């Protein structure tokens, strides 16, 4: 366990757009020098990907095979007001992901034990319950279940209480995934970023879920010349922006930006809604504007982005509570915790959060060979969109039991849990997933139906329908599956798994046009889904439309060259075309 995490006095040396301890050119040079000394292929290349319409740079770093194997992703984006900062952001994002997932996959970093055995060395149950916002009457029973669960515990540190603590790593990864992962040129830069990212996700979730009419911010009140120029770039391109104060009662400045182009929406652009948090409100706006440019694809390229911290509006009228605020204020009215010393900024952030009884935890995930300071930052009680809503300790215990155990063990354990927490929809749901894994499809389907009958949380209903669809598909009851999947889509039209399953069932019923439309619905949400391009190609092939089949097979392979059936299908079609000529 880390005996002490010491914060040192570190002063900002680069403040043109974002506040950093090194100029971005030096950050990139140091990163490349580090990886050149390793016997690992981490970075392939870094390229600028924006089309120049906005004039706000966006860079992409492409993983080398060693990094791709660890992170499970091929690329990550970087942003900034200048090309140098955007490139630095892209490589540091790679370093952050590589460090975090290298730590995650190394068993030597964890203690496997129960909270019951670890006693006072472990994070308090109060913090665990707060992490999923559990105020239910079942907490006492759920506590007994949680404390008896074998979990992976990481050696962490409470920055708020200034002491070492064991943290249930998988518990927080289940809730937050890798949100809160951070890296920087020094410990203080990394931690500053990590804390701000979690706060940004927290307030974004609160604002969007509550549809809060937060104050607007007057663009003319912005004084930072770099940020003023960024605002002008949006205006010159005809992209409308709406600035909002997302700070709420945190005492930490967060600025929301909603942007859209009336000339290109919806044919060639989307409505982008994002936020930025830093100790300085004008730098927070800079971060949000660069994120907006990153997601917007210059607002004329037809690109799509996956919503994360904030939902994606499909109609500008849906955003009235943001575009028509009841009050407006100047950006100087936002809290300002900035200081030239990063240590002081971190202490200011900790003080603001402690007023809400929010404890900041950090796990050092720095990669031993890469040597770039990296942490996993956790704030129990912070909200995350699409996570922990309507959650409880019992539900997340059931999820971990199902995911971390072989199916027979999971079933036995979940049945024991059910004695303590009877008639819980989530227990039936996870029993269903375990039975499905064992191939007991009829039993799994019965469990999912029971889960549906036990008044599930609304946001979990689409998942139940999705698993019911899987069962019915496996039982070759394709028409029944389509009925169930359509119910799920009506509940949540953004779920790609529902459309994908629907496409498969239409294909099996030889309803190829409907299948194609279902797979295209996936691509409208996730344009990078190579498998769905391949699925469309198969349907066009079976319809006899060779030209379209070839096109979609080629699209699939351009995104993922490892799809064997797409490669084989393309080769046969091309061979057949040549033969016919």
C-alpha cells in the first residue's frame, strides 16, 4: 500500500490554451523518447484529422500492436486550441489508457480478499454505498453480502483524508469504467486532470438527467484571447454555440457548450453537447470548445460520435432548457480556484469537494517502463450518466457475482443472495445471464421474464429485452424475438445491440431489406461498427446485389481487416465478377 502520496509545489510553464507544466512540444518529445527506449510497440503514428473548416485542430494517435492488445482500442483523439496541444493531448491519452489497462490486467497489483477480512484497511461501506447512491431499506442486508464478496483490492490513497486505503477496484470499474483515468507530465498535473474529469462527468449527469435550466454564459464576457478566438471560429463557420454554467453547487467551474450548424444539420452534422472542467473558468471553456470541435467533425463531414458524458440531442427543440436559459451571467461569475501552483489548485479542488463530503481517492497506475505519472481517480458519490442510476449495493454485488465467477458458481451464489434480498429484478436478470452462459436457454428466458415482472428500473428494461431477444434467437423463435426487440427499441432507440439482433433475425427469416435497415440503424449510432457493414454486405449478396455487397465488405475490412467471413465473401464476389467478365 502507498504509504504517502506527497503533493509538491509545481508551477505552470505553459498557459497559452491549457495550463500545463511543460510546453506541448516538449510533452510530445518526451513521450516519443520514452517509448523509443521500450521494447514495446505502443504508438504507430499521430495524425491531424480535422478538415480545417473550424480551424480548431483535432489529432488522432494510433496504437501500436502492444498498446492495442492491452487497451482493446485502436485509436484515441486529442484536442486543443493549437496543433501542438492537440497532438500532445492525443499521445498523452494513449499513455493514460495504456498505463491504466496495463495496471488493470496485472494480477500482481491486487489483493483478493473480502472487506470482512480487511477491516479498517478497506474503504468504508458508507463510501461504497454512496458510490451507487444507495439509500434503500435493503442496505443492511446488502452490506453483509458486499462484505463477504471476494474482490480485487487496489492499494490507493485518500487525498482528502491524506492516508492510504484499500479500494475495491472492480467495484468502481463496474460503475465508472475508466472515467477518472488520467496522466500528466507530473503527479500534480495528472491528479488535477483526473479530479476535474470526474467532476465534469458528475455535473453533466446531474444537469442532463434533471434537465436543469442552468444559467447561460454571455460569450462577450470571455476575456481570454485564445478562447475568444475559438468562439469566433465557430461563428465564422456558421456554427451556433450556447454556453452554460454547469458548476451547480460544487464550487468548481464547469462550462457546458452546445453547438449545432443549422445549414448542415442533420444531413452532414450532429448537435454536439459537451462540458469542460478546470480550476479556471475560462480554461474550462477552452477545454469544452476543443472537445466540441473534436466531436463535431467540423460540422460538415457527416461523422457521428458516441455520446458519453452528456446525451446526444437529435432535435434542437429537445435542448430548449439549455438554448433558452432563464438567466445569464458573465464567465467571471463562475467559481475560480486557479493558482499558478498546481499543488494549490489540487488543495482548492479537495476543499471544494470536502464541503459536500466527497472524498477523493487515487490509485497510482503509472506504468513502470513508460514512467509517465498516471492515476485512477475516484470520488464516491459522483454521478455518471448511464451508471448507478437507480442502482444499489445489492444490484452491483449481483453484477459482480455474475461477471467474476464461472456460471455454476454464480448461480449458486445468486440463489443464496436471493434468500437475503427476495423479489429483486436484478437477481433474476443475472441468474438469466448465468443460465444463458451455460446453454440453458429456456431457463434463462424464464429468469428474464421474471425480472421484467418484478418492476425493474426503467433504464434496465432495454437490457432485459435484449437478453430475451438473444434467448429467442438461440431458440430459433425469430418472430418472437423481433417482437421483444422492438419493445426494447421503443424504450431506448440508441441501443445498437437491439438493432443488431433485429437485423440477424430478419436475415434468418430471409427478410433482407429489413435486415439491412436494422444494421444501418446500428451504423447511424456507431459508424465504426465494422461487423455491421459486413452484415449488410451478406444481405446484399443474398439479394443478388453484388455491387453493394462488394462495397460494404470493403467498408467492413477497411475498419477491421480481421473479419474472416467478410474477407472470404469479398474474395468470392470479386473472383466471380472477374470470371463473369
